[in-house]
C-alpha cells in the first residue's frame, strides 16, 4: 500500500490531532516498515567500510509524539529510519561522511558540530534510498556521552 504525499500528510494530521482510527494506525505501521529495505542498504554500506552501526525504525508512538510537538508533516520526516555510528575523533566523522558520499551518493548534511542544539553536537547525514530517507548520526565518543547524559537529565 503506497500512500501519496497528500494521503501521508492527512494521516499525519489525524495522528497529530488524536483523531486516528485503527486503520490509520495500521497504515502508519505499514509506512514505517516500508523503510526497512532502505535502512538495510545503508547498514550494509556502513558495515562495508568497517563500521558497526546501531539502528532503529522510529516507533508509532515516537512518530505521533513528534507530530504532536512539531509542525512537521509526516511526508517530510527524515528520521523514521536511522542509525548511529560512534567514532573516536572528528577527523573520523569527516572521513565517514566522505566515504558515504562516494558509496551512496547524494546526501543532505546537518552539521550540529557547527550549530549545536542545547549543547548537542554530531554530524547527521540524510540519505535518500529507494524514495525513503535514512538518517545517519555520526558522533564522537565525547559527543555520544554528552547526548546520553542530556537525554537522562531530560527524562528526570
């Protein structure tokens, strides 16, 4: 079941407003799972260059929460599928970005090292694979530790 951009956005609006029906939740789950093949391709490429990424498909609950707290449209969410790589240095972050460009091609880079968000720093690359966005976060060990500590503090 492929949904058009307008169908996805209407679905997102129903989810945001709490007006979703059981069919809407099922449609969102099918849409979420449609990212699996693209994520598998990205993971394979990252493993080919010697990395050990962790990965996830955003849960239905996380998608709904993001829709509720932001004005983003479901069709524009770039982090439904994502993975993270933790490396030792900033130089390694840059190397991984270059290798990803060579292996995978076009990607959008969001460099939170230059423009941190609440102290959070990392390199994010958004790759378009088979019409699905996959976000790759590349963090140094120090950036990763900061993110984990910030998340724990926010949870309290």
